C-alpha cells in the first residue's frame, strides 16, 4: 500500500493527473509523434493520426468518466482494504480490531476478508478511497467535510465517492512535552523542535491551526512530520521538545511514554480556543485530571470525531449494510478502550454535513437511528 509522503504531490500526481489526463497523454501528442515536423504530413499520416486521435479521445473520455467516479469498481471481497493510521497511533490497533470483528461476523459473504493497513491517516485514507486503493477508511470528520468542497488539504479537488458508515470515538488533541522542558503554553514552542503528525493527517492540520492560534508561524519552530508513535522515542531521547497527537483518551502511546519519562500535557489558552472554534469545526474539551496518573488538574484541549467512511464505488448498498451491521452489533468484541465508544447511541456523531453510505443508512434506519 502506497503511503503519503507529500499530500500536495499525491493530489497533483494521482487525483488531478488522473482526472485531467486519464493516465495517458490526453491526445496532446507532439508534432514529431504526429508525423515528423507537423507541417509536412502526408495524406496517409493524416488519416492515421485522425484514427489514433479518435481512439485516444475515446480512451480519455472513458478514463475520465472512471476518474470522476473516484476510479472505483466492484469490491474485491477477499482483499478489502481498511485505511487506518500510523502504527503508533490509535487508528491502527483499533482499525485492526474493527476489521477482525467485521471478518468474524459479516453475513452472506463467505469469501469476505478485510485487512487493516497503516497509512497517513485521515486525508490519506480519503484520497486512497477516491483513487480506488482503499474500500474503507478512518478519518476525522472535519477533513471529510473539507473533501466534499475542495477546501483545506483538498484545495481544488472535490471528493464525493464515499459515505459515512458510523462514529468511532472522540479524538482529543494532546500536546506532550517533557516535564522539565519549561514549556507551559503553546506559545512557548517558539524555537522548539516539535512533531506535528504525518502529512495528510488530522493531527497535522489541527496542530498547525493551534500554533497559528497562539501567534506562531511556520519557521518559528522546527517541524518533524511524524506520528506520535515515532515521536515517542525522540521525546524519551531528548530530541524533541513536544509532540502533537489527535488521539483517543486515554492514549496508550502517552501512557507508555509516561511509564519511562516524566511528561506533561500543554493546555490551550481560552483565546486560542476561541480562534480555533471560529476557524474550524473543532470544539473545546477539558481533559479530566484523572485521565493519566501524571496529571494533577484538567487540561484545556480541542476535540473532533473519528469516523468510518466507505467507498460508494466498491461497496454497494447490501455490502455496506452487512459491514455496518457487523461493526456495531459486535462492537463488544473489540478490546481496544476506544471500542467502548462504538455504540448505536453514538453512531451518528460526526455525520452532520456528510453523505451517508446507502448501506449504513439502511442499517441505522432499521435500528431507528436517524439524523436530526
């Protein structure tokens, strides 16, 4: 599975290129390719080129039609792909358990097999669904909204070949720093070495917004574009001053780090919270002081929803129905702490403004759950 290393490169080289060019030269051959210098063509060459251009035009139209549909097709039932996140975050281990739960309980599909794969998380997963590389993906609900309108990390590229399939858990931005770092506010990160999450992740988008909210611009700090799991070791070794993580609460990675290193969480100022709420869909959230052993008081943070989305190209209504049913009716088989949030009561959190997958919609309606 290809992982995102640069979102802008991915969007231009895959989504935009595929849509505009259909994976070929789009009929834009050079004069040399069209028969010499372009001015001395014989009648035979002209006829041949006309036929070739007609064929190329037809191929381009067909490919563009597929691209406009997200480059999708029928599901490969014995090789379904669920995009998660980095191996050190919450998405990957939780996604593995979700995939296992679906595999063990889905009805009507004997050959069904879903694999949870690591990825760049939210944005990467949505782009991969668009490109037909993944069938389902875990994402923060805010990037999913941006993808519909071509905003944020999706600037200029509108993606609509996916549907909401259920809420997973609330994600909370947690900023971890060594206890002896002297860092008490986000503004203190000026000149610091910080990990802001991998490119295309919800963590990075939220981290940049928070830094901006505290008056810091790119260049005011040294950035490491890596997930919290990778940053963990750097903090232990004294190579990082702070790491941002949009994670479940409590986060296993933070608990592991705190077991070997004295750490603290950085609180967000009230003014920064106001800025974030005015410029995004994130909301204020107080991390309870009993969330971690090392906390002595509540910490002000921001939160969003982790949700599941599925391709409307490769997952038809019936398959989507069976997947959603297995995911929610057998959620008690998930041992990950965040699995406790996957209840029918919470099922539609984060769905506002998003298209519902037809199969998920059918299941939720059967259960008497509808959008308000």
